[in-house]
């Protein structure tokens, strides 16, 4: 029997998937910033800027934000230069696809049911990405590929001068997302098509088609006579848009016209006050509407006149278009490739909540200063005027905690010395799928998974007497997961307790100590070293004290 085949994109290492550690986030209040007072009642202060590897950051956000993010906009880097100098083309693309796939799988879980993903790419990877993203999201959840005119000049050095990037759009709703997305405001050019030459009391109007494609015979293939006496039938391959009684009713109401001489084919009056409130977005985004790359560089240059602009920043008008279509005030916007911070700046001006992730140092040199200018009302460029932004709100700065487990000098994995008791409890809650919510009055309630299911983390070695007392306090009808350094006694003696030793209990869960999954080749994992055979006298085999004694198995 042959293996069932399916349509898919394959690449070197596709089967390899990282076992990500769900890190906790540590806030640094000194780098956080907020306005001195509220500008409006709708000001948002709980926006988040996260410094660290974006794959680990996405994993860190998963517990709290799964199903809550309305819009994800990412502008992923593609390192075609020196980063891939020592790799052939196939491996180069494979590395990029694998790293992007890992991120997309988490992003898909973060999106709300009516959310959407927007990804800007160029011809280097857009088409490979589309096929790969079809696998992650489902081909039926592809919405559209918008074409953004990012360059309006002409390159004499190119075979054909490039002038566009792609914006690929996915949603868990697929094409049904059209019932959730917003329309674009009707601009002056579109509104100017509606006029009122006959002083119709219903207001400005324009002519619309009266025939629709395909032939139908459910009362839609009749003939009519114009006021001049000419017979009109639907052209071959089409039908009337309304039944004959409705046609003549609309004639009597003055909604169908035949031209000044009464001899034209009929046309329907479409009134401005009866059409939908805005315009359906199109896939062609000209620079006149959403800006271009040079405009984006000028925006950055105006904010940071003493530094060189980013190579590929995105104009604020482009992000404004995305957020305008995909979200409403108060919705969450996520950008895990923050770059110069444009997404957060625009989302803030538009009254959306935002989360951004950035690993590079410009998180501190560019993003934080830029956001401060937005919050303090000092940023006058971009979409500030269009949104009516005057300042306000704030953001909280977080960094990823170090890996929970580190290796001691004998090569054994022990709890990191960077962790205090509170950090340890929060980290183990996240790893075990509990919500970290320490009780002020009950010492053994560090977190919950249900109303009657709790977790307790301690660095103590628990005696049978202590476990007896703990079991009695938990009582019937409740359960408690106990994670401790060690314990004595038979764990089955306490049916409402599940007792586990740490770090033994979690050692195989994740890739500990891996801090960088970025799209730079120098940060990719290296091949594991060939294991050395240790003799009995090796100090590695000796029993040495550590924060948590590793000797013995879980009891």
C-alpha cells in the first residue's frame, strides 16, 4: 500500500521542531513609560514592549493571549547577504521557512476567531511563504494578497524595475472574514461620482448596472419596452437583476432611467445615502494611499535626525490601513518583528492595545524613545494628524526571564540562580499550564487551573507529616499539584495530592538554556558534540550538592 500523498512544501529540516521553554516575563519599570495624566477616558496604559527572542516571546505570550489577538502584523527579515554566505540556496531557504513556520504556529493560536494575520514580503520568499502558510493556517483561510507600491521610481539596474511588496492576509474565518473586517472610508474621489443633476429628493446618485452575469429563468429573462418603444432583453449570457414587477415598480419610483430621449437601455439609480457606509478594500495599494519606503525613511529620520534610518521601515500610513481594516478601538495588535516600532506607534495613535517584540538593541535606542514621543504628544508626523492624536496612555517594558534550568559545573541541570521563590512559582505554573495567582491567605495556592485544582511550589524537602497536614488542608473535592525539592513517603498515600520532584519532573519538557531562535544563522543551534566516555573517577559522576538534589527518581 502506498503512503497517502498530500500537497505540501518540503524543505531541509522541516521535521525538526524546537521544544520551546515557556518563559516568564520580567517587567522593568524604569524602561516603562506612561503619560502624566489621562487625556481621555479611553487611554490605554497596558501596552507591552518585550525585549528578547521573538519565538520565545510568542511562547511566553501564549498562555495569556491565546485567542485574544485581533490583528498580527509582521514584517519578517530575510537575510540574503553575509548571514547565509556559507550555505547553499536550498539550505538558506529551508532555514528561513523552518523558523517562520515555528512562529506562525504560535501566532495562529494567539489569533482570535475573527482575527487576521498580515505579512509583508517581497519576491524572495513570498511565494514559498504562501504555500507554507497554507499548511499552517489551512488553504481555505487565505484571504488575499495585497500589492503595496513601495517604490514609485524606476531602477535602471534591474531587468524589470521592482515597485511592489506583497501583504499576505490570513484569517481563521477565511473568506467569511469579510463580515468582520471594516470598510475603508469613502474618499472624495469616490463620493464625487455621486451627483444630483435632476434634483432627486433622495440625494446624489450614480448609475449602476441592471444586468447580471449568467442566464437564469426564474422570472429574470423577460423583455421590456423603453418609453421610445424599443424592446430590450438581457444580453446573451446575462439576466435582469430584478423581477419584472419590481422593475416597473422602480420605474414608477423614478429609480430606473432610460436616458433623456427615453431610448437608452435602462439603468438603476444608486443613491449615496443607501450604499454601504464605506468602500470594500482592494488588493492594489498605491503609494498615494498608503505611503512608500522613502516616506517611511523620512518619518524615522524626522524622529531620529542624528542616526541613519532603517533599511526597510514601513510607512505609518501602511500600518494605519491594516489596522483600520482589521481592528476596532481597544482591540489587540501584535507585531513580533517590531523593527523601528511603527506598528506600536500607529496602533497607539489609533486607540488600539498593542504588543511588540524586538531582540536587537534598537529596542532601546529607537523604539522606546519613539513611543515616548507618541505618548508625550511630541510626535507630529506620520498619521498623527489623520488620527487626531494628542498624546496619552503608556506601555510596560518586559524582558524574557533567563532559562529556568542551567547546568552546574558538573554538567547537571539545576534551577537557575537567577530565580527567586516567586519567579520559580510563576515559571512552574506556566510550564504546568496553571494560571499564576498566589493567594494572600493560603500559602499552598500559587496558581489555579480550575476552581478546585491548585498548584504549590516549594524548595523544601517535605516530610510525611507535612504532606499529611497539606492533604488535610486541601480537603475533599479539591486537588493540589505539589512541586518540591524532594519528599519522603509514598505519594499514593495522599489521593488529593500529586507530588513531584523538581527539576526531575520538568527536565525533559523543553530545550533549556536556548536563548536565541532568531533568523540569523550564527544563532542557529550547532551540532551536538560527540559524547565522551567518563571513567568512574570522573568528578562529573560524583554526587555533589545543588539547589535541588538530583539523586534518585520521582517517588
